[in-house]
C-alpha cells in the first residue's frame, strides 16, 4: 500500500467511497452541507467544520447565512439522463455535485435546466467524471482541470474564498495494481496542487470499504462506515489521513453534515 506524505492543514472533506456504501445508486445522492455567509450577494465565509471555531473570511457583522450543498453521485451513465439529473439535483437543493461513470466521451461543457456541467471522458465511453453546479455559481469558476476520464478539478473564487472541487473515480478492486497506483498517485498530485489555505472538497466513487469501526483512523473516520474494511478502504483512510481530509459520509448515517 502506498504511504502518502502528510501535508494539509485544517479540516477538508472527502465523500463517496463505493457504490455499495450508502451512495452512488440512481436514487441516492450523497450530500455535504457547508454554511456560508452572504453579503451583497457574495459568499464571505468558509465551510462550517466538524469542530468549532472561527474561520478565515468570516464577517461577524453579517447575520444572514445560507448553505452551499455539495453532492457526489455515481450515475452509471449520463446518456439521455441530463434533464432527469438536473431535476434530481434541484429536488435535493444541491449547488455543486461531482459525478462518476458518466460514460460521456471527450471534454466539454453543457448547460441546461439551471445547471452547468463540466465533464471529462475518454475516447471510449467507459468511465468519465464531471462536476455540475447551479447557474448562480458558474461565473465564480476561475479554473477547470481535466485529467483523463477519472479525475477533474473545478476551482471557484467567491469574494475572498477559494473552493476546490475534485471529482474522482477510482479503479475497481479487480483492476491491475499498476492502474490503481497510477490513479492514487495522480489524485495525490492533484490534491497537493491545491494551496493549503484554500477549501477542498473531494467527491468520488473510490471503490473501497473503510469498514464500520474507525480503528486508529478516528481523525478521519466518523465510525459510521459500511462492511468490512478492505485494502482499497485502507488506501482511502491513509490518503485521507495524509491530507487531513474528513470522510464526510462516515460521520452521518445519511451522509449529511450540518
């Protein structure tokens, strides 16, 4: 198992583990809630963490707050389902969502039904990832990076706060070890490219079981995992520990943090 050097500071979020772990079905969307303050139509604060304390950019004089809701979804395929998908996101009040297994080819964008989607796929429609957000947020996007059909990043700057969203789709357990290592090394490099003073949300189907108990990973595992931990699950936990990431859906039975 690859050991990743510890780097990040502060609490960030990772959510979405395996299609059998509470998420990634056509009817279930994992979400994580972030509280942000709004002043003159701009987001001023950073997410509310699992711990207490003030955060960079918070304006104590601003009383009005709203929640920026993130989601992650293995959609199986996006072919012929874009409108249906938009309706599902709207019903769940999701602002930003990471998609996996889109099965769309090429690298492009699509805008419809009040949402804008950035996607990245291979010449053959096997995997594919995407990140979608509401129209009100699209103008805050300053950078989009596509790394094949398994990784992509969208960076937003909203007033003084920078938010990095990564969509990731890990190789399944039956894939070759070299392919898995290449994926995790690429994800490690992508996470490290995000400055430590910026917000990071990683949503993905990481194809691993972290297990029910935290077992030495209390800092990243909330004790509400699923099944028996496997090698891929250990890789997820080691990766999360190295980058100070919290596995959000292990802290809530519904995968929702408030």
